[in-house]
C-alpha cells in the first residue's frame, strides 16, 4: 500500500467515525413529537456504529388520531427503548385490496414471533374520507382478525414523516431504531420473514438471551397477479373513464356502450352522475356501471346514505355462479356501509364484462379493485 492509498483509507475511516458520532449525538436528542423526529435509543447493539452509517433512523408516530389493540400511550420510543422490540411498521388502509391480501401474513408473523421480542404496528393511513372514521377502522380490524396494534394516521402525519407513498408499505426496525428493511406492495414474504428472524437473533445477542428464534416460513395463501388496474370513479383520478369527461367535477349524463363494445380496463357509466373528488354519485335511478376486466375477483369500494340495491351481471347475465361474498341469491348487493364489497369470486383469472345496474339514486362509487 503506497502513501497516497494509506492517506485515502485513513480519511475514509475518519469520515465514517465522524458520521457515526454525529448520528449518535443527534439520536440522543430525539423523542415523540409533531415533527416526526427520530426515536432516541439507549442501549445499542455491537453493530450499532457500522449500521448507523448504512441505515436510516426510524421516525416516531406523529400525533395519532386513535389506537386499536394498544393503549394510547404506545410510542415507537417505548417499544424500542423500554421493551427492546423489533418493530414492523405497516402502512395500510382498510379498503385497499393489496393491503387485505398482506394482512394474513402480518397476523401470522405477529402470532409466531410476538413472544420473542417482535411486534407489528399497523399505521392506518386513509385513502378516502370515510376511512378516517375510528368506528369504521375498528370494524375492519375485527373483520380481518387483526390482533396486533393499530394506530390511526388520519391526517397522514406519520405517513409524511416516513416519506411514504404506497399502500401497503412495511418498515422493519431493529432494536437500535434503524430501518433495516423496507418493502412496498405485495410479495417478498419469505425475504421479510427471514429479516425478522435475523433481527430477533441480533436482539438475543444484544440482550444476552438464549431462547431460540422460530424458523421456517408461515404458510398463507399466495399472492394473485391481476391484469386490470385499480380504477377510480372520482374526478381526481378517473383516467380510465371511457365515455365521459375525465378529471372533470360536476354532473354528466352518460350513455354506456353495448357490452360487446366495452374496451378492456375501461370504466363506462350510464345515466346521470355527479363527479366529486373521491367518488361519483348516481343522480338518476337505473344508472349503470360497465367494466371489461381481466381478473379472478372483482371488488367495489362504495357507500350510500341509505340502502341502494345493485344487480350484478357478468357477460350479460345475472350472476349465479362465482358470486362474491356480498352478492345474494338474486344476484344483488345492498350497499350502505362505507367499505369494500366483493362482487365476483372466480375460479381462475379470466376476461369478463361486469355490468352493475343501480336501482335508485345515491350510490357513492369510489373504486374498482381486482384480485
């Protein structure tokens, strides 16, 4: 090694040490607060200095709007500093089909590892206004069988502190308060579970524990790939609207094409509809919704001030086989509660045209999602 190389190596080492010292001093200032500052950590692992250069510091939960399955005193600082837990922060919202398919994995991991120093905090970050209501989120948590802690981030303060942009999104945080793994969307389940096991083993080493960490992977239904995109009705994001003025607020009277002429992955409405930012509401009775999809399952996020009956047709016939869980024996769905309704449950992914006939005015249609 020549003199120049030695000087360069020494400079790099010094810079790394300075960065670690600055990070350590800054981390000692932190605590819960409205700005989403990093969490301060007391006892550090043996690899803290090296890891702190490679990984970012996790931010505290910022001004939660409610707590489910956990006391209102819950903070990330408490989970890490006082309980020395490995924490998986999951950003989700209850009408998101991708989130719903991830929940079984999250719940299985929580049950498998919660007695070994692991926990999950579901940060419920709403996409639509009705998802800000605590009672609605509580009902969804019960329906999905979620037993891990959930906090409400109705104003998206924690979402912003993490610079998050996706549902679902997972941030796996070690006992030093560092974000060691980050993933978005569905999939990579075995990779995430391997990372959980690794961080729990590191926790054991730091705390001097000898209890073995469970191995293997949870067995949950596999992810379904779909060809049809999530399709919004509200004018802010209705780029798939095929027979009206896109991204236009207000009332439009529309005529849907014949089923045979419905282009794939295109939304068609019939009748008089009032387009708001998040949803479209039918003003006229006997309105229609038509969509040529490629998927196995079809869901509609919707609500109504009073009961509105939808009759579901697939390929021009009232649905009989492959009915979704919310469709009755007459092929009808009664919409009032603000939630996701399952309309079609197919055996395999295939192309079909769904037509929905809306009996009376007052349906607030938010989005089609597919599984």
